[in-house]
C-alpha cells in the first residue's frame, strides 16, 4: 500500500532514471491529457511531497513554459521503470522484460534514450504550471520525509483537531504529510491509544509524532516496511495492521478489527482499524 515512504522511493528512483534526460516519447492515457505531448523537454527533477509525486519539466521555448507532471498513487498506483525500447510493454531486442503490470492500467508512458517510466493505476494524473503545482500541495502539513519537516508545527496542527479521533487526525495530510492506513494503525499501537480516542485525550502525542518520523525514515530505503524492528516480511513486520484475531506480539491478547469512517467525507469508504484491547488505552 503506497504511503509516504513508498512515494519517497518512487521519486528517488524516477529522479535517478529521468533527471537530466530529454523525453523522446510522452504518452498520456487519460482523456484530459490525450493531446498533451512533452517530447523534447528535459526532465529537471522528480520529488515527493507527502504522498504526491511532482515531475518538473524544463521550458520548451517562449510559448512552452515549464510544466509539472503531478501524480498521486492512492491505493493502487505505481510507477515502474524499464530499459529504453520497452515503451509498448514488449521485449526490446528480446532482452528487456515485459511490463510487470497489465498494459490497460498504464496511464502515462514517458520515454528517454535510456529508460521508460510507466505510471500504472494512478489516481491523479495532471499537468500543472509551477504555480499550480505549489497550490496542489500547498495545503499539506510538514512532510515526514521532506527537508521542511517541522515536528512542532505537525504537533500544533494535530492538537487543533481537538475531539477528532486520533486515527482520523493522523490520516489528515493537512496535519502531517505521508501517513497512510498502515502507519496510522501502527502508530496508535505504539502510542498506546485506540484509534477512536479523541486527540485531546492523547497524552503521548509528541511521542507519536516523533515515532512517525522515525518509522518513515527507517523504512524509506526498504522494499518491505517493518514497524516492529523485526524482519521486514510476513507477520513479524507489523504490530497490529492486518493481524485481526492473532495474538498481540506484546501481551498475547487477540488483535481486534473494525471499520472507521470519516464524518467529514461520508461518501468515502470506511478504512480498517486494528488494535490490541490490552495494550491500547481509550475506547474499544
């Protein structure tokens, strides 16, 4: 599941493959960008901002200003990188691998002389001006993996949530950017609070903010995340997420599971929450 650490790695890998390279092909497979073509443009850099990806393209002349390709992975999106010559998802010269994901889920295919970057199942894909890109991510709180990380500001924003459940406040990217559902559950466990506990009743909020930063930093270079300090695979990797009905790794109580919706977004599907009834104080 893409969270801040996943998106950070995607940006790192895309930057390594594309930065400084000229696009020799640009195929957007979404209706609103069907006629857009940035072939001939140089990719300046690729950066993450929370769970957003921003790919900056140099200007192509007086009438072709700089642009930013903005994408968001949501639950299923992913960018894959292939050797040059693999733009159609077929082997290049009999050596390059086929695309690892179904071709019909490709939303963007960006080609340079040395690599092909394919964005699959992207929830958001748009081309923005520099000003538009700043506006698209301007609402986000401090980025847990960004150079602007500010723990005090993140804590201030969380505290403003008041009676909102801490499980919802942690998911709100306006408070701190980069936490998804896995980390929200794991942080509540490590903080000893049920996800439905109001923020105002969470005594260890500074520790939760500190742990959020430490966990994403520890996992940003790992292909499989671990929050337990154990092997980054299987049941040993996570404390409670996905562990419903199994013994808590700390106390042996059976981990519980429920759904938590957000009243501010009633049309959004409720998300899974997991907790240990003994280790996590508060409701539940």
